[in-house]
C-alpha cells in the first residue's frame, strides 16, 4: 500500500496551459504539504494544510492554487504554466503532535514545461 | 545567506571507509534538526533526528553544535547502498515548516 501517492508521475505540457497534480495519503495524517524541488535540488515548501485549513503559504505566484477537499487529499492546480515552473513537485504529510516533524513524501511529479 | 547550507559534494568514499560532513544553519532560534536521505530521482526519507546530546543509529552518528550552529552526520563502514544525497533539515519554532539544505551527495565506491 502506497502511503503518499501522487498523480501523474510525469507531466509534460506547453507554456500557458493549466494543469493539476493530485495527492492522497492513507496514513491518517492531519497535515499535508506541497514542495518544489528545482534543478539545483533545493527543496522548498510551497503550501501546508492542516485539516483542510491553509497554514503555510510561502511566497508562491498566485497561479498556484492548492485545494484540500478532505484531510487525506491535497491537490495543486497551476494556471498559465511558465518555463520556470519546470521542477519536481513533492507532496508530503505528517501528523502534528506525534513525531510531527517526520514528513512522509510522495514519489514526486516531474513537471516539464516546454 | 541561505538558511541551511551544505557542501554539495560529491564525497567519493571507498566502501568500508568513514565519511563525515556538516551542515550550518543561520537561525539561532531553530529548534529541531534532522537528516533526510534522498536517492536519485526518488523522494526524501527521514534518516534520523538530531538530538542535543548527539545520537547514533547503527552506522550513522549525528551531532548538534548549537553554539556554532551546525549539525554533522558521520557514516561508518560505508556501504554501496549509502550512496545518496543527504539533506540537512531544520525546523523553526512555528508550525511544521521544515527548511531543507541543498544536500550533500555521497558516492560509495567498491
């Protein structure tokens, strides 16, 4: 059973398009995250949701909009894709209060914008 | 200055040897420290937490020096399977916002 899953694994699209990445966790965690890992391998947090409530919103263009329909899902929608959006996007989850700093990551979605 | 800095490497290590590397952090209010491991084209996974008194997990030893604001990771008796990028991770007081370093790449060779 996959703990944190993401779809799609690979996404190739053209500039200007709108795309979504889906994330689901079956660990029963109450907090989920989106990270971006760029070509230089730096992993930076974008958003965090706790029980469907946005708690971390880093300086991210408003073309990026997370949506959490329930605490097991956190999707990321990106409008008007740009070349600089090419990166690997990781979803993660954790449980606040119980080993709360251990975050479990999904396998990543490799986004290529052409 | 980056919040968390690491030597990107690579550290080329003969199998069986010991390798150690550090990570420095800039925010003196940082409270929690971790090492994550990331294999090529895979997701990061928690390797170990770093405690003030230092801690060991098998062949891995982590140390924290709050005065100088660095943490270290030492790998003894390196295995080929230890080849990976090791990410230094720091948590500030507020929330679960982890700040990742850029990683130190370790290549263990026969």
